[in-house]
C-alpha cells in the first residue's frame, strides 16, 4: 500500500483538523449574514438613490445623481442632518458621564447593590416602542406627571411661578423642550449598556495600580482623571461607538414621541428617510437620505477605533 | 444489533412514510371529493386596518367576510394591522410581488397605481347596481390624468366640529361656532374667561393635516387646482395662514404643536378643549368613558370662511386596492360588491363612523342585525334616519345631536380638492407641509413667508410625480 495516495476523507474530524477550512466554515455564517442583511440592502439603497423608484412602482429608471440634488436642496433634510448630530452627540455625552458615575458607584459595596444593578439594566431589556409610549405619557401636554409635581410644588401654573404661569410646560410642543425630551429618553435607553461596558472596564483595572496611586497621595479626582480615565479610554471609546451608532440610526424615540415635530425641530435622518421613503412613497429620496448615514458612521467609527487603538498601545 | 438496525430504519422510514402518507391523504381527498379540492384553490386574503370602533371588526366584519367565504366556497383569510403599519406593509407586499389580494387603505393609496389592477370595471358595476358614487370617494380612487381607477372606495367618515355646549353657552353661543371667525371671537373668550382652550392641531399628524386642508378650502384656496397645478402661493392662502396665527394667539396653547391623532379626542374627553375638529369617535369614546362629558358634546358642520365658503376634509376614506400579483382578483371584486350591498350593516357596526360611498344603494330587507327603521329604502334614507335619531344615544342624552351631520356630503371634500387625490397630494399630506406652514406662522414667521416656503416644497413634490407620469398639470 506504500506510495499510494489516499483520497482525503471529508469527515467532521477532517474538517476539525484542517485549521484553514475550519476557520472558513466557522466564519461563513457571519459573512453570509453581513452580505445578505447588510451588504445587499446597502447596494440596493445605492441603486434606489440613483433612480426615481417609488414604493408603488417596481420599474427602476436610473436618473443619476438627481435625487441627491433634490435631497441636498431640501431644508427639512438639512434640519434633520443637524438634528441627528445634536441628538446623537448630546445624548452620548450624557450617557458617558452618567455611565461613568454609575459604574463607579456599582464598583463599591453597599446594601441592595444587586437590586440597583437590576434596575439600571431594566431600560435595556424593555422594548423601546413600549417604553417610549410610557415616556409619551410622562411628557403629555395635559397629564404629564412632571408638570403635576411642578404645579404641586408651586413651580408651575401660578402668576409668579418659576417655570411659568401656564399650567403645563408642553414638553413636546416647544422645540427646545421637545429636543431635550428625545435626548433624555435616548440617554435613559442607552445608559445601561454603557454602564455595563464601563463596569467591565473598571473591573479589569489592576487593583495594585490604584492602591499604588493612593499610597503616593493621589486623591479621588486625581486617581479618576490621571489613572482610571486613561486606562479606561479604550473601553469608553467602544461604549461611545456603540451608543453613537445606535442613536445615529435610530428613529423609534423620535417617531413615538414627536414624529419629528414640532415643525421638524426633532426630525432626524432616520425618521425623515422613513417619512419620505415609506409614508410618502418616494423610495428614491428615502434611500438617498438614509445613505447619508454611511459617511458619518464610517468616519466616526474609524476615528473612535483609532483613538481606542492609540490609547491601548500607549 | 438487529434491534438497533430495525430502530434506525423505522426512524427514517417514519419520516418518509409520514410525508408520503400526508401527500397521499391530500391527493386522495382531492380525488374523492373534487369539490373540496376546488375549495382549497379558491382563496381571498384581505389586509385591513384595525377599525377605530373595535366592534366593527369583532362583531361584524370578520364574521361577515367568513360567512361570505363559506357561502361562496372561498377560503377567506383576514389580517388586521394598525393603520400606521399599512404603508410599509403594502410597500413590502408590492415589492415582494406576493401577499394579500385586497388591501384596505384609509387614505388614497394613489402612489401604488402602477402596481395595482385597474378597477374601472368594478367601479362601473357598483355604480350600475348602487347608483352614483359620492365625488369624495371617486376623487380618492380615480386618477383622471391616467384615467385609471387604482382603488375602490366603499365609504368614508365625516369630520365635523365637536364642541362643548355648556362652555359655548356661557359666552352666548349655545349652538356652537358657525364660522372660523367665531372660533376667534367666542373660542378666545372661552379661553380667557373660562380657561379652556380650543384644539385644532398644528402638529405632524393626520388630524392636523386635515384641519389645514379644511381651513384653506374655507378661505377659497387650496394647494392645487382641478387640473393639478400648484396654486398654494396666493393672497387667500396668506389670509388663511394669518388667520391661524391669530386664532392660535387668542384661543390655543402650545400643546397643539405636539399632538398625536388621539390628542384632540383626549383633550375633549378630559374637558380641556372647547372645540375640536374630529370624527364622532371622540364623542363615542366619551359616551363609554365619561357620559357626563358626552352629554355636553355637540356637533357643527364645516365652518364658513370669510366669504361664506365652507368645507371639511373627509376624516377617513376607505379605499381597497387589488395588487397586480393577485390571483384572486375576480373573487376580490365579487366580495367588494357584496360589501357595498350590505353597507347598512357596516354603518351600524361602526356606530355611524362609516358613511356609504353609494348613498342610493338599496337597503336589503329582512333581519339586518339592528332595530328596524321604518320606511327606509336606500342608504341615504338610513343615513338620514340614524343621524336624526342616533341609535347609540345614551340615556339622558339630547335627541338629534348628530342631525347637523346629515348633509355632510355637501360640505365634505377629498384630500386634494378641487383636484383629485394623487401621489403628490399624498406626499404633501405625509410630510406634514400644511400643518407646519400654519405652525410656523403661529410661532412667529410671517404668513407670506410660510406660504412661500410651503410652495417651494410642494412644487418640488409635484414636479417629481409629474415626471413619473402620474399627475397632470404644468406648474
């Protein structure tokens, strides 16, 4: 039998022993997922944006960059673009600050710590459409419990009241308050994830480094800004990245609370793409609006990953 | 070993045999009973909104459709979804080329014209059987530019003014407002003296948009003319916008900028609005939840503008489409004719929320599932009788409260009036250009500027759809 090549046996064991083949097999589902559910829709969106496609017409007539021209001259789109950055950056800065505080608190031992952890994670587990409806009631123009408490404390509804003489603040009826409301709800929504990520990062910091800093006389703030924060920067970058991507592409909070109003003052790219592309039927413009996610997300993601990498290396 | 081998074979064989058995059972049944086989082939899949009046679905329509299916040997599948999901769902089914045979919209689905069947035949047949269709329905389902019926409208909903009689009586107007100017004069006094605002939405939602249309029409203007040319930028539109800014200042509060479609209902029921523009649904809810408020809610027709013109928008327009992919188009058409033939039941089951598109259709005789109404021959007679004496009136409530709505067909218009509904009109509607135009002026922008801004957006939209060949006009 010597000298005779044996044909390879394609058994499970054979695959298991061939590292390259095994790697290919194991990564294939992820590649397929990305191609089918991200790559294909992305290419489709590009094709739609170069056409005059509508939801009601299967025919595809290519019109070049005309749709982008229309979108860029649309004042609502420009407002939505600006709002998307305000909504995302404001909520994510709040998330990072609050998540850091929460993570530091949760590092300490105190009675009821498990319950507090559970409560902090709760917003992440609740379906956002349901919780946003809860917030809709909290910000209701007539029945808002915040307004009710403010009125009870004499802060609202009286001639000399600090927050105004009207019986309600009209949270979602005034542009500034409406934007503040959607930012607040988004912050509440993303906070648990960021807290868990930062908590994991904090736990990974070697205790002896912190003890050494304390022995050297570094107080809480000095330890925080000169020891903990630099070591936590890669993890914080990842938390920010997740929050940024989730928020930049999200329309649920805006759709449920304000539908982009009042007068488009909380309109964001995702909601505008939906209104234009699906509700109004202009699929081409909806696709073109949605494609503006790509450069923004690609740019911010690259930047954050670079920051995280440098922080890690240094 | 033997036992194990037998066991393995049995497992494999089981799956094989079970599959073959099921197949044989199916074929066998078809061979034994060809009628059953044919029945399995005839299907009708219907997708429609969950009606605002739940009993319409639960106590009437679902059973009505199933009973028709049983009588005709058609397997009827009925799916209800929330009204907000209808556009996305329809788009998905059209895109996939598969889905329901009948899809009901509650606004004109004009943008789907290229992908739905031309329903000229059934519209003509319905007019032959039930008389002339109401223009509000025709102009919401027919494209005069392409001469195609892209839908079939069986009914609509009236959008009157709802007011609190006790509040209006205190300022010397117990029968409620008659003109838009009355809202400023008396509504303003109610707010100032009694602290209750009136509520016409200036928000990014349906009811606010309908109110904006009604205002423009009553001020003798619109966004388009009958030939689908954009006409929004004119002195009368500016006058209407100026009026709304004035009305907001004296009679409303910022809550109207944040309203959802149910907010005006809630405000009225909570006793926080002296007047709203809405269908009778708010009143029906009040009858069940707060009867004392319901007893104080009365109705007025569309308000007159400065030159006596008065129009209101239909609140809901029911339009079925049959997507081109449907293999049951004939069955679907037959069902639609059956629906119109039984519209008396639809009106009753919806607690008068639905009004017929075919007022001259005969009312079938015999037991109809509601207390008999003597002397009634057509849907028009029934409409008149029920609106004069509401069968859903609660104990202790005044009679004839709905009487002002009897002639609603005279002052109700389709979205897009004086032109037809179209995809361009739909996009103007769906992107909230009109309520935003009014809201901007209410928030301080010069009315002429707000109108000019709206014109730019509207012209762009019209131009896009004109390029696609779906609307007429030149400007």
